[in-house]
């Protein structure tokens, strides 16, 4: 669902105590999806391309990144 478009470059997953934010950078737009249900967030994470998924970050690691081979990661 999130990365169906070919111009998707970066998917960032941010997790806090209340919700999970999935930020998808397309060439023209930044789409932010805020999900408060952790089960739905897990399903969305699994909808990312296979083999390129990143686990939901833990509490001490607030930023995760899922990359396709042509994507550029901006994570630190």
C-alpha cells in the first residue's frame, strides 16, 4: 500500500508510546500515516517489499528505515 508507487524513495518508521508513524517520501510528496493500533502498524510494515523490511524500532532506537535497492537511506 505505502510503497506501490515507483517514485517512493524512503520509508521511515517512528514509534512512540501512543502510535507508530510511517513516513513515505515520494518525489513530490511526503505522506505521513499515523497508526495508533500496533497490530495494524505491524501489517503495514509487512506490506513493505519482502527482504527489505526493517523491524519496528525499540524504545531506545526511535528511527527505523526500510530500503529498496534504489532508495537512499537518510538514517543516522
